[in-house]
C-alpha cells in the first residue's frame, strides 16, 4: 500500500507551507535579541568615546580612527563569516560570533592606548558582521513563506532597539560609575548570557542541513522538525543539479550574478544615506546652537523613527510585495532627508524631522534584508547576505566622510542633505533591475 507522503518530501517545503509554531517564533525572537546586541555593540564605542578622549587626552581626529575600525571589521566579518556559516552551519557561526564579540569587549577594557583599542574594536567588528549574516539566514530558514519578509524585518528591528535600550543602560552606567569601561563590561555580560541561550534553544536550520548534508543529516533534520512541531521525512530530498555550491564565486555565476550585484549596489548607496543621518545629526544640531545633550535626544528620535519604520514595513509585507515597499521607502527616504536639510526652528521640529528620516531610511534597510533573504538559496544564503552587507558597509563608512568633505567645501545643510539623500534614490534605481522571479523564496 503506497505511503500517503512522497518518498523524497523536502522538509524545507514543509516549513515553507506550514504554520509557524512556537519554536520557530522563538528562533526569530532569539535572532532579534542577537541583532539588538549587535546594535548595542556597534554604538558602545560611541558611548565610551568621550571618556576615552578625556582619559587619554586624544583629539577628535585620532578618536575617529577608533570609530572607523569597527566598521571595517564588520565588513570583513560579514563576508568571511557569512561564507563560513554556509560551510559549517548557522548555529556554530552565531556561537563563534558571540565569543568574538565578548572577547573583543573584554580586551577593550584592558587597552591603554589608541593602537591596541583600534585592533580590539576591529576584532569585535568581525563578530558583529558575522552575527548579522548568520541571523538573517536563520530567520529566513525558520520562517514560512508567508511570514518570511515580516520575520526578517522584525529581526532587523532589533538593531535600533539595541541602540535605544543599550544606549539608555550605557548612559546610566556612565553616570553611576564615571568609567567608560563600564559600557564594555555590560557588553561582556550580555554576550556571555546569550551563549547558553543559543546553545540550548536555537537548533541548526533545516535549510542548512538539507544543502550541506553533514553526517547524520536526516536524523538531525527530523529531530529539528519534531521540535518545530512538523512531520518528519523518510529520506533526504535528492540534491538539485541547479543548487549552487557553497562559495563566493557562485554568487557571480548565472542568475545569482545579477542579484548579487544589484543588491550590493542598492545596499551600498542606501546605507550612505542611512549613516549620514545616524552620524551627522548630533553635530548638525549642536552647530545650530543646541547643547550636546539635546542633540543626543534628536538622535534617539531618529532611532525611534527607524524602529517604527521597520515594524510598519514588516506588517505591510503581509499584503504588499517587499520590493514595492523597499522602492517606496527609498524614494521617500530621499524626500525625508532633504526635508531634514531645510532645517527647523525648535528641538521638537528637529526631532520630528529626524524621526521621519529615520523611519524611511531604516525601513529601506530592513526591507533590503528581506530581499536578500528571498534572493539567495540556502547553499549561499549566509554567504550572499554577508557579501552584500560586507561590501555595502563601505557605504556606511563612506557616507559620513563624503558628507564631511561636502560641509568643508562650503555646501550648506540643504545642499549636503540633497547630495546624501540621492543615495537612497540610486539604491531604488538599482532595485528596478531585479526581476519578479528574483524575489521568490528559495
């Protein structure tokens, strides 16, 4: 009597078509918390920098070197560890990234000069970049087809949450201790606490196990399927001849080449606009005559707007195609940044404009993460994510620098805002080159 289930049923298809159970939702929640930890770790050096400058007697130029080291580390970590996650697994990579982040934070507390601190922040950035590439893949592979874009957007919302909550904790620690090292102590504890949580609660993704086929793959897949509340499969699905092999070279082969190039260019251009807002808002507000504490409040509102933007995009993705949402967000990002560049009277209006710019710029970023998750198959999903984000981080480092040169050249706030806002528009034009088939969940 024939079995009611196909002999080679694909467990990935079961997850894609089924409802998301509690363990799948938990996996998304854990990755959201890990991304929040990333958000705090990225800004930890910013919170600590005034104390570092005062204790060591260094100027802004030298301090800027330390601030840039982490971005370089994140770029390298995204590319290298993203590819590693496709080879050894998402879970192992996340655990390794947590160790790197925790050790990097610990070493930062021991540094006594600019050179060693720069090296330690570069090292920490490797873990932060690898974490984002791996968690993006995990969320995509634990979600069903209907909620994939929403899940990735929710995960990305963890970043501004980490910046807001972590920033509040860091401010309280600095106020109570007066020691910049206390910021990194908190980061060490947070990273250490997440290690056992990930170890016990986050299984390896089924998508990775199917494509990598490690020893005992079928048993591991069925164990995970049972934990997730889905039926098991009798055999591994046959390997597809069209499935790309795990390597960076495959990202530039066939159809993937167009996807990789267009997504990388779009991310690079848009992230320049995004980091112009994040890095320059405090300085712009101070130059308008307001106190540094007030300028920090305006930046908080930019992050609040970013958080709301990511949540709104995640909800709209249930009814509107993701690419359409991202295109709209990027166009409106350009408009919002230009509006911010017109200036405003009073902190209330400045905060509102900053929140509006944060809303659309961050909505575009989280939407891009969803497109990346849809565009790359399991075999190269973490590597593809890492490459796009890693190379795109060049835009993160370049954006604030370009804006600085434009200000020094005598261009006013409006002129700089127009120039930097065009990054989002260029990103939108790049996305127009993607075909509808490129957005299909693979």
